[in-house]
């Protein structure tokens, strides 16, 4: 028996309420079962009950066994003094508030609807990766959409919380934050952490000072990334001279990375870190205020246009220093832009929504995800095998969150699909 199941039973009132009585025989009428509290304190707040003709307003606490009240030290916690009813599976002892007054209990063991208990045991005893799989074809589209919507909102809020911590670390400098998030995602999986270290090695405010000079941007970026330690040709030699001058001016040379930190293996030349750095220089050259660009661009088209900045002439014919390739503009591709919108733009929009208390930014993130194609990975394919239609990044991002934080830890009782299964008539 899980406490989450009892929370579900109380929340949706899945028990017999005729002639309801507390364990000490007092008549109980539930006027309002309250709101689930996801923070510290009692499980349900703003409850209204009538016990022996006296109306009570306060909180309800849920436990499997009543003795857990003392195990959790609630008897010494004033936050639990407002509890007016202790809802338990088994009332194995009486409990008291910090002032010594007793708390009435409702025991659900013999009151819970049989179908809810049977469905719960079916989920609990199913050891497959998706305990809901045997019931999935009967799940309503409403429950599936609700699951997706809640999971996506949870994912964006979780990502925004991480960015909020970074923002505090950066003294509320939104441009530095955007630079850090962007670089982490520009490295994609292979060079993500190295790009993140680069973002910490060179402040974005220094790059902004040189946004109108593409050559100087390249000198700073390639120099701090460690690619100018041994110049390979005339162009890299010129960059090295410029970098040494600028690094000394800004006293940043001690923070530079080494070329050996970057990964080239099993990567197509178009995804080489050297090409990504050249693209980065071109983007900063075109868009000096990254945060403003990311959160204020009206749609995907505007973001794509802003990120398809041309690289310098040298990189149109090279993929590494001293290594020629056939001529190409080497603009960042649409698939890469889509990835950056998902993992940079939408996260910054979610953060901005919370910072400014303006839901419009959150809604904009949702709309962007609706426009983008879905990711294709093993998680998405697992859900497709269940029969879920994945129409875009809105769905795929939601399903990734659902799999990681609901399905894998078997938190079926806090999922809309699991809730609907519990309500099935059997």
C-alpha cells in the first residue's frame, strides 16, 4: 500500500460515504476535501468537514498507518496543528497535535471502492516497464492529452528552475545566461560540456564589445577554445596574434581551454567544434543581444533567420585549421536550429515567464514546440509502440519527461493515465 494511493482515494473521494464515521464513532460529513499540497506540510489544505454537527476548517493528513504520524514527528511540528482529520488505511494508534489535543481519524481499509483497489493492485503488481500497458487501448484521449500537457509543463518548469539558479550565480545578467545556455546546447551531446566550460571561460560582455568585427570574434573564441596553440596556416597565425593582444588586454588567457578537450571522432565535418565556433562567431556578429533575440523573436522563422548567419570566408573552404574542404556557406542547419529552439529558446522563455510573471512567454514556448518536429529516440519509440501518436516536439518533450519522472520510477498514481485506470469499472 502506498500513501499516494490513499491521496488519490481522498482526492477523488473513491470510498463509501454513507453514514461515515471516524474511528471513535463520531459522525463525519465531508463538505470540501481540499486541495493537494505539493510542498511541505499537511497533504490537503482548505478542507471543510462536519464532525458531530460541528464544522471544522483546516487540513487533512494522509498516512498508510496512523503510527506514521509520530514516526514523521508531526506531533512536535506546529505546521500540523491545523490538521482536522487524519485519513489512514489502518488506524493502529491515536495521534495528537503539539498541544496534546487528539485528532480524529478516518480509516479507509473497509471503505475504499473495490474496483479502485483492484485496479491499483493490478498496476502495483505489474513488473513491466509500463504497468498501464494492458489497459492502454481503453485510455481516453483526454487523459493522454492531460498527461502530455502536465509533463511538458513540468519539464519546462524544471529546466527554468535550473536556469534560475544559473541566473543568480551570474548576478541576474540575462545576456550571460543566454550565452551559457546557448553554448551548452550548441555543443549538442558530444561537446556540450566543453562548450559550457568555454562559456564560463570568456564573458559574453567581452564578445559583445567586438560584435561588429567578425575577425576579432573568431580570435577570441578560437583562442579561448585552445585552437590557436600551434598555428597551422597564415589565417590561424593572424588569429593567434590578435588573440594574444585581446587576451592580454582582458586578462583572460589563463582561463583558456585546450584543443585536446574537444571531441572530433565520430562527427561529421559539418558538426566539428571548429565549424560550430565559426557559426557562433557569425551569430554574435549578427545578434549581439542573445537573450533579447531568443525571447523576443516572434516565431520559428525569425529565429532560424537570425541563426543562419554566414561564417567568414576562411571557414567556407575549411573544416579545421589548415584542412581544406569544398566551398560551402556552412550555415547552421535546420535540424540544429530546431534542437536549439527546444533546449535553449523554450527554456529561456519558461524562465522569463516566471521572472516577469507573464504567462505569454510560457505560451510562446508551447507554441514553438507545437510547430517543431518530434525527436526520434528510443523513449519516443517506446510510447509509439503503446499506440501514442507523436505529432511534434510538444509531444516528444512531454513523453521524455513522462518516461524519466513518472514511468521509470513507477509513479502511476500521479499520472493522468494511472488515475483513469484506477477509476475503471471492473
